[in-house]
């Protein structure tokens, strides 16, 4: 481990605690994600300061402040801006494509042929375009493995509302597929 990495590692516990305070208004999952993103931003900033010979100026509080500010403004480590990020919604709309999680069920099954998976991806994308933005968000989170109560909390609605939407989504998918079940 390099000297810079060792110094950063000694600051890591304090950095995470300060960042957790910066993101205290978020739910647990969002807070964990924001802290992880901010730690990466802090590491990147730390390396730039070390490379510029400004290692003596480094403060854990200052690193945390600027890292939290970067995360809140939507800047991510490894990307220049959201304008070129294929996972960003505006890019997906502009390019008319998107990244869709299919869940482990479809990719883990050995019975699914590549042709079936390709057809599913095309159908799924076409079907989701018919949904409202809110329905798309609920479907995305449910497919990602969030529980009904987690999705409800994130969306600011009741678990019953998410259950109802889940049933509507299932009916809509079945109608789209022509099964009407």
C-alpha cells in the first residue's frame, strides 16, 4: 500500500462518519449509496491534492465537504457529466435506449435461449415506454429486488399503493404479451 493510500485509510472512519452526517436526511439505502459515492470522490480529490504536492493541506472535514457537495450536485467519479452517462435518464430519452435490469430469474435460468432473452429485452423496453414515469420507476425498483415496503418508502406512498400498482403492471404486461391472464 502506498503512503497516500495509508494516510487516506487512516482518515476513512472519520470521513465516513462526517459524510453520514452530511446525508442524514436520506433513507438508509440512499444514504449508504451517497456515502460510498462521496468516499470515492474524496479519494479522487485526495489523490489530486497529493499529486499537486499539497498533502499537508488535506483535512478530513474539507474532503468530506467537497465530496458531499459533488454527490449532491450529481457528479460521479469516473464520468465527466451526466450528459454522456448511459445510465442517466436524459441520455436514455435522447438516444431512445436504456439499461434495464432483467433480474436474476431470467439470466440464471438455463432454459432461456439467447433469442428468448433478446425478445424479452425488446418487448420489455417497448412495454415500459407505455407506462407513466412513476410506473416505470416502481417497476424498475421492484425488478431490482426492492421490497414493496422499501419501494413505498422511496416513492412516498403506502405499501398498499405499491401492491396495487404491481397488480396493474402485471395485468398490463400480460395484455401486452397477449395472454390476458
